[in-house]
């Protein structure tokens, strides 16, 4: 692509580095911004820079947060006896959107996947065991994607937790095998949380 | 969508204001940026803010430019006797990408479209007539999308230019009627410039 402006070229190249955005889409976005008021574009630019600079990760559950402890962990109305284990912060948002879950979360930051070189040590597993131990958590819900990696992670975590008096459950298999949690519709996802099973049932299938 | 972070919510909403970007895509982009180094996100944010603040529009051809006069108008190697009239700066880029055109441009900033309330006065038509008059332009190529609005604009411009000794041509109809200039493949677009026709031929069809 030939640009007559280095300013535009730089902006297009920056947009085109994002996933799913090619050069043509990047150009379309840049030309859209060019048509906006400078103050509005500044607001857009500031929101992005501020988000990345100021974002924190909750010291307890590793969810994204504006404070050291996230608003979910800090809430007085949530049930602190239940911890829902998820792969990433998108899954937290997906479950929050169902408005069916009132416990806390624990964001693993991935799932065990030897192919991608992700072992238990790269994940927030130690802090989960510590939470269960220190806080006497009554139930841990495994809300991981129903894939082989997800199952491996559930199995690993259940071994780690077996010495503590905690009930380990999994969300119901309402989601098709191989499906991605974040793309499930809210109805299915909500039901899979409501109908969660004790781990024994899950393993028998 | 429920966010546990106001920083993320603001950033997602800003992204979602752009054309073709919904809330889910906006969230995907924001989460991607979250995973990048802060310095890299700052660079992205700066490129956008700087682009909008510092961009100029060429005083001669109205193309986007880093200076008062754009690099195309200022170039010593381009043929200043030919002016190619286009609707917007995307069309300039599309034609530049063919690498088949060595003249100058004139960006109208739209086409005459009574339905959208765009009349000749909202477009850079006066400055085109002035250019032709003052610079003794030898040829004006109409490179407008082959739609009714494009044809109306060509007709209007040809009337405005008829008192000057300038040859008015149109790019060849290689592009399907109703098609958008910017989405044409480079081959077709290049050929349509090479095979441009005197306006008489075009009107007869």
C-alpha cells in the first residue's frame, strides 16, 4: 500500500498489528478516525493508553481490576465460599453476563497444554490451592472449556485439592465438546453453571 | 456486557464506536492490547493521537498530507498537466497503488448526492476550476465511481470546465456499474486509467 502521509501509514500499521485486522480494515478505521473531531480521537487514544498503564490484576483471583483487589472479590454481597476456576478474564465476563453466579473466581491464566509448552507452573494454581487452604473454601467449580486440555487441567487441579475439605464440581456439559466457552450463548452457559455436577459424575460420564 | 474494570469498559466502548466493530470484537482487541507490553500500547495510542492532531489537508489537491502541500503535489517527477479528480483519499491511495498514474489529484471530498444532502457547494469544486484556470491544466481525468451520483458529478464538473481549454476524460468502464472504486482489483483499476476516454465517448456509451 502506498501512503502519501507518514502519519497515516504509521497509524494504519499499528492497527494492522492487531488480530483479525488486515491492512484494508486498518485503513478504514484510520480514515474513520480522521473524520472525527480531534478531541474525540484524543479520548479514544487516551482510553487505550490509560487502560494499559493503570490496569491491575487482582491479588486474590488474578482477574483484571482497577484496584489491588477486584470489585468481585471485594464485594460484600458475593458468596465467598464458592470459587469458580476459569481459564481467562473473558470467561469471567461471560459468566458474569449470565447473572446466575454469585461466588468468586479464580483466573488460571491458561490451561495445561504440553503442545503449547504450558505446564502447571505457568498457571495460577499455587495461589488457588493456597486460597482453598487459607479460606476454607467450600466448593470449587471447574468452568474450563470441555477440551482435552481443559479435562487435563481439571484432573490436575482435583489431585491438588483432594487433601482439603472442598467439594470440587464442574459446569454441566451443555456446551458441545471442543466448543469455546466464551462463544456459548448465555442460556446454555447459565444452565451449565446451575446444573454443575460433583466431579465423580463427570469422570464417569 | 458486565465489566469488572471501568478502565476496560471505557476502552471497549471506545473501540465499539468504530464502524464494523461490535462489542465482542472490541473486547477481543482490548484483551489483545492488555497482553502487549505497556510501551507498545503507548506507541499504538500515540500513533493515533498524533495522526489526528498533526494531519493536514493539501492546500492544492485536498489530499491528506503531513505538510501544507502534499508529497504528490510537491513532487518534481509528476506530470503537473494532468489532474485526476477523485471522491476521497481512499481513491487516491487505490490509484497510487496501481503505480500506473503519474499526474496530480484533486480530492472532491464526496460526490453530488441530493439524497444525502450533498450539493456542489459542499465539495472542493471551486478550487478545481481555479486550478485548471490558473495552471492551464491540459487534462482532467474523472475517476469517480460509476454510479448515478458519480455520473451526475462528472456532468456537473464538465459543465464547469467547458469554458477552459482542458481535455476532460473519464476512466474506462472496466468497473462494474454500482461497484465501489476502492474495492476494484489493481489490474482493472490500472487498465481503466490507461484506457481513459474523452468525455464525448463516455456520454454516448
